[in-house]
C-alpha cells in the first residue's frame, strides 16, 4: 500500500513539476495578439491541472478507515489551493528575475484556473462531505450544489479568458470597418491601439478644423521622451488593391512640428532599413497626410514589403523638449 501511494504521489507531483517547467521555460509565440492572449490564458488550465495534481498527491495519503475523511479531504483542497497560489507567485517572481517580465494578470489567471478546477473537483467529490456522520445530502441538494460550483468555476475561467474574447472581438470590428484602419472611439478596437510615453484621449475637434462637433477625434499628447507616440497594432493586414494611406492631423502649435510615420509587416526584423519610415512636417492647422502605398511596398532596403501582412503603424515624435499635442482622425486606405 505504501509503495502504491508513493508511486501515485510521485506521478502526480511529477506532472505538477512538468507544468511549472513549461510555464517557466515556454516563450510566447510571436503569432499576433490573439495567439499571445490565448497563450497567456493558458495559465488558467495549466494551473488548474497543477492544483488537481497537488490534490491527488495529498489525497493519496488519506486513510478512509480512520473516519472523518470529509474534513481531511477538505483540508487537502485548501492545501492544493494554497500550494497553487504560492507556486503561481513564485513563477512570476522567477520570470521577473530572469529575461521575462512578471505579470500580475498571469498570477491572477493562475489563481483563477486553480480555483475553478478545484471547485469542479469538489462538486463531484463524494468524500468531501464536511459532516459525514449526518449522511449524504439529498440528491436534489447535491445536484444543486454541483450546478452552483460548476457555474462559479465557469465564471472564473471566463474571467481568465477575458483577454482572448476582447482581442477576438477587436479583430472582428477591425475587419468590419476596413478600409478604414481604426475607429479610436470604438471601445473594442482600442484594444489594438497602444501608446508609449504619450496620452491618447477622445474629444471634440478644435475650433477651426471644420469637423462636425458630433464627430469625436483623437487628441494625442507627446510627452518628453526618446520616442513618444501611438501605434495601431495589427491593423487589417491585407492592403493590396489600395493606392494610398490617408489620415488627418490638426495642430494648434504655433510652429510646425515633426512626426515620424512608421509602417512594418510581419517579416520585419526590427532594423530601421527593414520598414517604411517617413518624417512628416505638421503645419499649424489642418494637415491631410497621404502616403503612396507603393512607397511603403518599396521601403525595405533588401526586399519588398509584404502588403498582405501589414503588422503595425506607428506615429511618433523624436525627443520632444516639452509636451505637445495633435488631433487625429480618418485613418483609411483609398484606391
């Protein structure tokens, strides 16, 4: 019996150790935001499996003939959750000390996944009755308890996969409005917009731009930094069949300001010469920016841009000495 328990415990802890090794060593694939979100959400089922293995290892040493198995069984669930929380925090600390970043949301997903799987296991565990001497619950109450626990577990898993849902909806909205590149006031599509050392807000167009007041525009404020700016992440990738990228910029600055437009495809190797770069001189007042897509296609120095797999569009400033703002509207492709 001892040997069987030992093997059972070793196997369970071996699987748990494998889960930890995978979490620590596996790198997020660079396949796009959706795959990255799926990979991150995978923390939940992985730590659910980890929690279940810790529970099985602890349960292997129960003695059902000793009586009061219910309270002991419940303590094993608490132990499994505690170990899961501790190891979830430990993995993030170790990643932070290494070459990867510690992520609070990864830790939250670890806890959510472990809690959800333990709740599901508890609901179907007939040996987890805290009052075994009182007899089993009536069948109707037992079924109701299982439904409640399963419902709570599903909610926890849904929260863990919330980022996946958000990015998927953003992709659908992005494709629905094409050839418009991005609707900044669409709360789903803002998932695909990022800023660095800058602030992006929605508001009414400034007086003199000629825009309807009901047409919200985006105010982008560049802060003093090396490359403050805004990126449209993973726009609709296929730009073939269109001739130019067009957007509007309005500046209330008294003098011209310089901005840089960068466009890259999925093959971009992060070298300056492997993407489209153009300095834009933004005059005071309204500016209509038109970029020939043939220039974008020919921009990389050693190849042609893959216009079927455009990956990102960034508008940034270079070393501004003080904060300044411009207003943006109407990013779209035209034939």
